[in-house]
């Protein structure tokens, strides 16, 4: 945690307006990817997979949650709900992408269809910084439950204050390179990962009667091939089926767990290739008859 935080501070320092652009631009991109790694470490700490009894770590990660516009009060409740209801046809939309069956979509109103498709649209995923995190993790929860989610307001205020300070001291370029680009990168990648790990060819969805926690982990969570560099930046979150099987396994032991257990060594696989990305983004609704995710052309 500390080494990643230290690297993040160094990358942020590299975006300083006192340095030349050839240093600032790569530092800005690096900051985005390192922040993504720290986000996954934060995610593990929130699951109590690491440093579960450390008060300093709890405090540090609560501060990070506010700075990273992922307040602890919202993240813990929504993400724990996601783990308990992953791949259910009903009740899985909290902390996850909504899911409609083909028949439900066909019977929905035009506005309901538009809202559903907007959430799953590639541009919405690309701009996860705005739609999923600023709005979904901060503005919306605070508007609905202000007392429970006071840290959402804190995150918004701190985010705006940092943006204003960057413009005041370094101008628009400082805002772009020290805040907008890193946050855009972090949450574009994070939102797509979260989407593709539960919306991929071969994924299964079930109603309450046929659902079990283990089936949901192994049949409705993907293993994403990333390569070692992206694997480091994403802190092994690509081993998502293992993580869903047991969220208390620390991120640095997920590969070891997969190697040690034969039953989880044949997961459903996707990757960051353009072909796989196009396939995943094209999946919109669950076809009950064929038991697979399909697009909405012709509906």
C-alpha cells in the first residue's frame, strides 16, 4: 500500500506545472495507472482482505476513498451487495450494471430502454469518471441518503477544491494533467474491467431458484488475460472468478490460489483485445430461451 502510494505521489509530482511537458504528460498517464492499482488495493482493504485490523490503514484508505471519489460508505455497501447478488436476474443492479431479459426489454417503454442502454453504452463506460464515479458514487448517493453518505459530499467538495487550486496556481494545463487525465484513465479502465468481468460471452444469469454463490463466482465472473504490466497496474483484479469465490484472498495471492486449486483453473476467459472488447460491449440483454447474452438489434 505504501509503496504504491509513494509511486502515486511521485507521478503526481511529475505533473507539476514547473516541469516541461515531456515530463508532465507521461507522468500524468502514469499517475492514472498507478491510481488504478491503489484503487484495487483500496478495494481489497474494504473487503478486509488486507490490513483488516490496522487503524492507520483504515484511516488512510478512507482518506483515499474521498480523494478518489469512491467514498467508503457507498463503496462498501454497494460492492458487498454486488458480491452477494452477482448474476441474479433480480436484485443485482445495485453496485453493478443493470440486466434485463430479452422479453423485459421488448416490453419496456422507450424511455426505459434508453435509460438501460445509456448505462451500458460504450461512451458511458469510457467516461466512467463522470457517470459511474462522480455521479454514481458521489452525487446520487448523497442526494438520496445525505446523513448516511456525508463522505460523498466531502469527496465532491474536496474534488472541486483541488480542481480550483490547480487552475489558480497552474492554469488549465495543470487541471488537465494533474487531475482530469489521471482520473479519466483510472475510471475508464476500471469501469470497463468491472463491465467485462460480468458481461462477456458465456456469462450466465439465473433467477433466485437456480442461483448459488459458487456458481455465480465461477460461471458469471471472468478471468481477463492482461499480461504482466497491466496485471501489476490492476493488482490482479483480472483473476475475478477467484476473487468472487473468496473476497478475503489478498490481491497478491490470487494467482497462487488459482494455481493451487484445479477446479478453478478453467475459467471463462476474456481479454483486452479489440475483438474481445467489441464482443463484450455488444452484449445487452439476457435471452432466457438460449441462456446467453445477446444484442438488441431487431427488438
